[in-house]
């Protein structure tokens, strides 16, 4: 292939369009060692994923998992046979007993599917027939950091690539003007949550670092350093980058390194992002009825509602994996004050996102996931009253829902026991969930591997089973 | 299609030189990747009892057949099964997702036909010094390195590239050895030197770089990744830690060219060297740089085990080039490292007196004070002055013949203690002679307590007692209000406040989950000896509004004078100041409720608690008010009497005494201010180590002793202790097969962008074979034989013709050898994150070249921590920008927060440092472009580069732009480039002239003042072009 000199092109535009002729070689150079086997392995059901991660551990018992059998067992001890070898956290390790606390919230059946859901999440209840509820999730982890890390990277210990990075690595992006893996952090409406998030949750681990999630933030620069410095116009930037491309081109003639071609192209992408990202992040021109659907707080940047709306806009632009975080579900004490507020924060916008995607015909190929890193204990932490209690972390069973993207709508999978303590049937481990998400994207989780330190690593380690029962 | 083509090219490049199949190079990679998982050394996973990783296993008769029949491929089970037509019987099985290519099958067939010989993996055999190859075109070579490279190139039918221009070499070597570009003066000086001295100028230039302190900084950068250095603890809370004294030790060690075997030994076991110096103990911070979890509710042992495992992993990556963590849960699938081997390594690191849940607000135990050299100099001065005054005071006292009974009575304090146990009437004590009347002796089984004292964590408190320890009082409470509890994970911790006697010293403990989350301070030289009466005082002065406790709030006094104290733990968390009510606290006198707690057996008298911090003068008065009558009546404490009498009657003595106390107070204040560093320490007796089944902390199995896989990697050095020091000695044995190879390979990687073994983290059988095995071995031998001389090694490489080659490349060469494995051209790769920053700062003149010290906080987009970090007010949870010179320090000093590293670092592929990383990826992304375009530090550097170019670059735009170009790229632009720069300048100038406000806006970025003598529109235009120069591929690339 022949790549000409800049001077031979009559215009910048022609130069840039021709500049890509070196790119095939550049890609060959920098990707050859790390390109995975071709994906998808089979026809995908979902083209993109929106993961509404609820950090802190939402109480399955007060939201999704109706337990009539313990309604009148307040303050009784969890039977030893149920408790089993439960590992308890250091926070309740000194408690001499573990008294049952039934949920104080009313559960009712919803939709044609007759799903039992709590009165705390009326909007989610209204889309009961759209969602696929898994009530038998489980994890070994009992504390936030290892549990979140396991859910997002397949390992309790830091260092592995995140789910989004694996997907970016396997499938790449579908929009050359935007990153394939975008991260949105939400600030709760009612102040600061207490648990930290960790940038490693969207880190590429040992994958090439370009697969790391790109965090979109609120404010003038959704992406760090997106805006030109004060005083510099877009036209001036264009002129500057034209000069830069000319000089880089000259350098390429001299040095012949294909990486230079890539760099020229990346500056053009950066220039395009300077326009496309603010346009995408600006939701002010969404019609009023859309804001009404997501809730008025969707007008305030950085809220969960605003991020759900932004997630839809990213999905429309074919961003592959949109990872949204909402924090504050860690209700060791005062659950009955805090949980309703958290539920209010998320219920309307989560349901709105599903409805909005459906109205736009995007739900069928967009997978929406809602859930945390674990659930909460059926027993109370600290002093308990029927109307005032707290719950500790609980990984032995918890709930999570999905919608669209190839999962059965109005379906329920698995069950916990009468106490909401253990899996009663059809347990879904975190690795099974990951295998299923990859499957819906057309990826065989056993084939998405990367060789590091002499070993083929994969998201699901040596585990994971696709939960075929929930596939539509 | 491309990658297939590439594979063929690569195969052609690497297999052409030998006709015979080589087991290590050609066969083992195939078997290892496809067969060993089920037919390797892991007996638990072995299928059909067949083992293919040893000759014995492969040739064993199994039902009359053998997998390997040397010389007879058709009769060998291996060949039969890999060529089996029925998919269900074919190996490797379909479910493994592995298939053999036709070429691989042919290789295996040929190998068996040629005899099916096995050989030990190359990296497990000690390197021997290879002969230096002779080549047909020796004129090119300058060093033995070149002979090895040239021999390979000749074999491949390739020729080396011509030498890079001298200036390009100088820029390359400057960036490689110091991380900074050569200044125009240095470039000109080198050119002149080259004219006069020729070749000698190269060596002189390298020497100059090696002598600069920037060399140690550059070398430290890569090591900080390996040793996972960071400024926060990681995990959920990710609070700040203080390990910069260790980081500075690394910089200093490289600058002093510490022999590498010592560099290794001191980091691994500096504390175990005979009479270790402070710096040698600081060096062991290497073993403590791992992440530490302070999340409330974790199980201590689970995380303590992780820390030990991390040390093993890091050891493996740092010096063995092996992934030891694979054998944590089961025998290694590929390398001959068993699970037991893993836990024998683990046993070396399992004896640290540490806690799983720690480091919420400061360093985690064990830690030591680590004064800087400056600190130490001042401390030594003060210590010498105090000692001199002490001698003078003592000499004067010896000569004194006055009357010790004429002592003025001590002044009384205005208030009295809140609580006092006079020992005349208090219950729970038996009586014995005291300082003032009776003393208290704890009665058998009695549990006496004081009345309640109001203790405010941010308030003041003074605890005082006359103490006469019994002969068995090694460790006992004086006053304790710490409640101990034992949790289900069998961890005992304390909550509250306590004042103890321990080994003649006093100790203060205050915290929530002692020993975690606590402040713990111990006196040094208190001399509270058995059978002697002394007055001991603990003074605590909290600070209103502080968000955590500080050890510096605690001061200790014996016999009216302050004594030195050292911090064992620091920074216990304080609750929200709003609810800061003093707690009514009853102290247990002479006992505590800790597990197996010994009781105080000596005498106590005049036990007092004050709800405020008494002044040193008040403490002195309190002492003397009892000491003097007691000394008069008992005959004990003659020196107390004399001191008091002399102070009253001898002005010269009083002055010397006052001066001494003042300097001593200054010394102690200085000591309280010095940073700590986390270090390795040995417990005695050591913890028992057991194999952990599946690697789980709660599944201990067989007991193991510390040791190494001697059969595989060489014998334990004779007479070496079975501890980390012995381990270090083993690693630096001259015939160790791995250490020197792994280390020289990493230095090679730093210079060439990739190691001779590309997988620098893995020298095991799954790692890549070296591109130049003889060269690697030659370098390893040279390195060891030179006395592990790092500067010598590096100098030898950068002066080689190989390193000096031009880095430009033709399409044909890219196609032939895209990764430059054959070294037919010079190294060329994008600069590391830190150096991209350093170069821009240096070129613009903004760089603050201060070496070392606490990490700094350069510009960072506002709110980067928002929505990520924990809400609690722990140190390191808010980013407060530095001011002044600290805004312009080198990248390696940027505050490294593990859960939210600086975006300009991560975008250029810096790791988050949660784990050991020996090789960064190198990507090329639009976010990098945005950073260089818009990060305020690059915008500001562009402005300063423009100012500098205008100042230094003559009077025409061309000459000024050329100056800017030279400052950043290390060369003058050519005519075409010059034209592009000039056109760009003219366009920008016109734009800014049209709108002067925008010029001022652009120039306002950054804290440094602008040069107002330059018209704003002109300076702004130069700044935009300077920014363009800083964005050039050539500038961000080492070529």
C-alpha cells in the first residue's frame, strides 16, 4: 500500500481521508498480539448493555423477595440449620444472637405475571411484565469491596479487567466517535453516600488500557480535558490540529512508524469528540414529556435520573457498555428511614429507562440490568424494632432484575428459602450472571480469554454457566 | 487474515536458524499451552494418569503402549491422538477450546522422530557465559552486545540500521536515563565535544546523565510499578499512607549506584541485617507497599493472608519472573512449582506483626519513624547539645557542696486533680510504704477502679502516678479504660483508653479497635525500673475540630522532665466533632480486662487524673511537691534534692538546666513531627505456616517451613538463616538461574521498550522465549561478575551500536519484524506518563527539580474524587491542589491515589498500583490527545515554552518557533516544518488580534504569572503553536 505525502493532497480533508490508508498497517502493528478470536461467536440477542449498578447492597427482603413465612417471627432466632456456616462480618460478629426482622413493607402482586413486589418500588412494579427477576443470586463475598470487585471483574481481588473492558475487548465499539465503554456515577438526591467506589471497577486490568471505561462526569467536561482552554475557539483548534497533522505526517515520512498514522487519527477522533460528547451529554433539549417520564430530577446533571436518560442517549449512539453506579444502599442501621429514599431515587428512572427504550424499539436489543453486589440479612443488626431496623451484608441469596436484550419478560427465576437466607432453587452465581450477559451479547464466556502471566484468563475464571432458563 | 500472515512471518523469523527441532523452543510451548493443563504436574487435575511434562511420564508404558516412543512417531500415543480423525477422541478435546495447527502437529511428529528428547526449561538452568559470536561484518559492532545482535541479524539476512544522528541519540539517552530532554546548551556542548573528542564524547555524555539526581528518579519510576508504591492504602476507604521515605530510598539507592544485590537484600531483609541502619529498615517498605483494607467488618485473617500472598506474588514478579500466585490454590499447571513450594515462600513473609483491618487513617503497623536526612542532621545537633549540657550539669553537680535540704517548696497549681487515689483509704489495695504515706498494692482478685473522669477525645487529660514496679512487671496496666472484646473471627481488639507499663517504659493507647484504628505511643528511656520510685505522667492535649487523633498530642514525663516517645500506631478516628461530649470514664487501676492480662504487682502512690493538659512547669511542680519531702525522709532520690537546691542557689546551673530542657523539648517536638514508614519486622516466635487449601485463609492444611524449590532453582546457600535474609542470599547467589536474567531483562525493557524476554513478568514455560538467549545470558553474567553494577550495565547498553541505531523504519522492515524483536533498528516508543509531563515542564522551564519529599498535588480536574471516594473525612479523600513549586514537580511525585489515580497518569497507561506491574501497556487513544491539548499543566507549559522561546529565540517568529521546537524535540525544524509552524503562528496571531479578550483568557491558565512585556495576542499565538509542538508525535515519542 502506498501512502502519499501531505504536500500532494490538495486539501486537509482529502489528506485526512487518505490518512487512513496507513491505519490498516498501524492496527496490524499494535493489535496483532492482542486481538481476540473473532466475536461474536453466535448471533447476539443484545447489542448493548446498560448496567444500573446499585452499590452498597439493596435489601432483597424489603424490595423484591416476599417472605410471608417470617412475617410473624419478629425477633425470633434464625434456626441454626438455616444459618449454617454463614460467615458474618466483623460488624455483627460480637452479636450474641441473630433475630429475624420481617420486612415492614407491604408486598403485592403486579402485572399479568403476578410478580410479588414491595410498595417501595411502585414504578418498577408497574413494569413487572417487562422484567425478568432473579431471586436466587448468590456470592461468596461478605464485604463491599470484594463483592463489588467480584461482580464487576469475576474475582474478589483487584487486578482483573472489568466486565465492560472484557466486552470492549471482545466486541469493540460500534460508534467510532465515542468510547465503547462509558461509566456514569450518580450522586444520590439526598446527600453523600458512605461507600467508596473504585476506579478499578472500570479498569482494564491486564487488558490493554484502552479498554478501560471512560467516565462521563457532570459539568463542563464530561470527559477529562475535553474542552479547549478558555480563549481558544474550535476554529483555532482546527487550525492548530491541521498544523499538527502536517508535522506528524512529515515525521511519518521520516520515521515510517505506523503508530504515527494512528496518532494522527486519534487527534481527529479527539476533535470529533469535542463536539459529539457535549452534544450527547446535554439533555436540555429532550422534550418535557421525557423529563416527566424520568422524573424532574432528570434535569439536574449527575442524578440517577439524569444518568438514566444519558444512558439512553448513549445507547442510541451505540455505546456498547454503559455502566451506571448508584450508591448508598448500605443500610446497617436506620434502614427504614434510608431505604425508602434510595428506592425513590431510583425507582422511577429505572422503570422510565425500560419504558423509554421500549417506546423507541430499542429494548429488544438493549439489555438493562438492575442490582447490587449482595443483599441484606434477614436478621437485624444492632437493636431491632418491628418498624425500625438495620440489616448487615448478605451474599447467600439476593435479587436482581434484567429487562430487554434477549431475556424473558415477566419471568421469575430461582427462589430463596422461607427466610430469604439461602438459595432454595436454581441458584445463580455471580459468574453465571456474567456468563449470561456475555452470552446475550453473542460471546461464549469460555472463549473470551486473554493470556497474561502465562495463563489464559477469562471473566468467569474457571466457572460460570449460562442461565438458559431466562433466555427469551 | 492479517494476524495469520503475521504468524507466518513471525514463524519464519524465529524458526529458520536451526534445522533440528528444539524441545524448549519449539515443543514445550505447544505441549504447555495445549496439554499440560490436564497432563502436567498438577496430580489432582491429571487425566487418565498420563503425564507429558516429563520424559519418564511420557514414555511410561500404559497398557502396553506409551504416549511417546522415541524415534517412532506413528507408534506414539501423542501423535495418534492429535491426528485422530474422530473429533470425540481427538486431543486436545473440543471443550478445551484449543486446537493444534497442522504446523504444530508436524513439529511434534518431527520432534518424536528426532528422538523425543526433553530438556530443562532454559530459564531454570543457570546462565553460563556464552562465547561472543564472530560475525562477517564486524566493523559495525562497538560492544559485545552488538556481536550477539549482529550474529542474529546476519542469520536472518538483515542488516542493522545506520546510527541515529548524534543529537537524536542524546535525546534518546537523556530521556531513558533521566526522563528529561537535553537542553539546547547540552545539545550544543555535546556537538562541540564530539568535534574535539570524537567517540569519547558519547561516554562522557552518559557519565554526566548517570551523575545527575534525575537518573535516580527515572530509574525509580519503573521500580515503583514493580514494588506497587502508592500514597493510599487502596480498597474501599483508600485513606492516605506515608511511604515516601521508602520511595526516596529507592531514588537515593539508584543515584548512589548501590550494587543490585544489596538493593535487593535491603528491601527484602534490611531489618534482618546485623545492626540495621535506619535506611536499611526503611528499605523493607518494599514488603509493605501492598494494599491494606480498612473496611469495617472484614475478617482480619482473610486480609492478613492476602497481604502475605501479595508479598509472594511480588517477589515472584520482581526477581524470579514467575507467577507464583498460580500455585497458591493448587500446584502450578505449567511451571514445576507446587502448592507446597508456594507456602514455603509464604512462610518467609508470614511473621509480620500486622493486622488485617488497618490503615484507615494513617500507616498500618508495624511502622517506624523515618526522619529525613535534614531531620536527622538537626536531631543529631540537638542530641549533641543536650548531651554536652548534661555532662556540664553533671560535672557541676559533682563539684557542688551546698545543702540539699535547703530546697524551696514547689508552687501549687490553682486547681486540683479531678480524681485522686491517695492510697490511704482506697478499697481493693493492700498497703505498703509509699511516697507520701501508704502506697497501693493490688490485692489478690481485687478489681479497683477510679471514680469517673471526663475524657474528651479532643480535650485535655493528664494522668499521673508514683510508680515502683515489681520485678515481674514486664507488661501491665497502670490505668486502663480499654474494653477488650473477641469477635467470631477470634480476633481480640480493644476500645477505649489505656496507660501501661511495658518493659520499663510507659505506653499510651487510645482507639476504637486497638491495635487497629488507634494511637499508640511508647516512651523511650523512661527508666521505670523495678524497685525504684519514679513519678510518671502522661499528658494528652487534643485539638479542637481535628478529624482524627494524633500521636503528637501525647507527651510523657518522668520525674518532672519530659522523656522521648515514639509512635507505634497513629491516627485513630474521631467521631463527628459536633457530638463531642466527654465520656465519663472509670479507670481500672493496676489491671485491665484484656485477654490473659497480667496484673501490676508493684506499688502505686498518689494516682491522679486531671481533666486538662498540665503544663510542663505544673508537672514539674507536681513532681517536686512530693519528691522533695520523700527524698528528705527516705534517703532515696538524692539527685532530685540536689537538682532542686542547685536550681535555686546556682544561677549558672539553673541556666544550663533551663537551656538543656529547652533544647530537649525542641528535640522531642522535632521527633514528634517526623514521618513514619511501614516496614517489615519479624515476630518471635514466628507464626506457624500451613498450606491453605484452595488458598483460603480458613482452610489450613499441612504445616510447612520456610524454604525454596532447591531442586528447580538451586540450593539454599550454606549457613544462611531460614528467614528473609537467607532468601535474599539465595536470590543473589551468582549461579541463581533467574534473578540476574530477570533484572537485566527489565533494564533492557526500559531502554528498548520490550525485554529480550518480551514477557518480562513470566520466565516460566508459558512465557515467551528470549529473542537473543545468548545475549541475555551474557548480560546476566556480566552484571553479576561486575558486582551487580547497574550504572555499568546501563552505560554498556546505551553506548552499543545496537542502541545507537536510527529508529526509523521501512514498510518492508515493519512487515518483516513489526515489534523490532530482531533489533534491526533503534528503539522507538511513546514516553511513559510521568516523562511526558516532566518533559513539558522541563522544556518550558516550569519544572521544580526538588528531589524527594512527600507526594504533591498538581492540577487535577475539579471533582475527580466526587462520586467515587468514600464520604468519610479520612486523609486522602479530598484533593487539595498544591501551591508554588509543588505544582511543577516531576510526575513520579504526583499523589498516587489507588482508587482514583490522576487522570493524566492513567490515560497514558500508568497502572493504579494495586498490584505489582512489570510491564505497562502502551496505547494510543483520543483521550491522550485531549490531555495534551487541554490539561492545564500542558496549557501553562505551552505558555511558558512560548515565553522562553521569545526570550531566547532571537527576534523573528521563525527563530523563536525554532527555539521552541528545539527545546521540546531536541532538534531544529527543517524548512518544511518551519513553514508549517510559521503559518500556524500567523493564523493564531490573526485570530487573537481580532479578539484580544480571548488572548488574555488563554494566557490566564495556570498559576505562574505571564510575561506582561509580551503583547498578549502575540504570546497567545506562540503558546498555541508551542502546544502544537508539545503534542507532536516526535515529542511524546522516544525515537
